[in-house]
């Protein structure tokens, strides 16, 4: 252990139980659209409340924003 606290996953989609790590993994695997992120996580959009956050993460990835 390095002495710093482990970063906890943050839930992005409560309907499907998708975390920020799962979204990032889908993006790293080539997802470019929210539906591709959902597919990469093995699910489909439910209520859609998470879509703006997924879009933001996709935009950040395209722009090369550093991951937090």
C-alpha cells in the first residue's frame, strides 16, 4: 500500500449499476457514443438520467482531458 486512500468507483448509472470505471473501460475499448458505452457494459439505457454524464466523459476523452 502506498499510503494514499484507494479511489472508490462512482456510480454513473444507478439503473444499470454502471460505475465511472466501467464507462472509462468502454471508452478505452472504443465506445464513441452513449449507446456504445451501454453495450460495452452489457446493458441498455433505462431512464436516461446518466446520458449527459456519459456524454461529458466521452467529450473529455475525445479532447484528451486528464482522468480524475
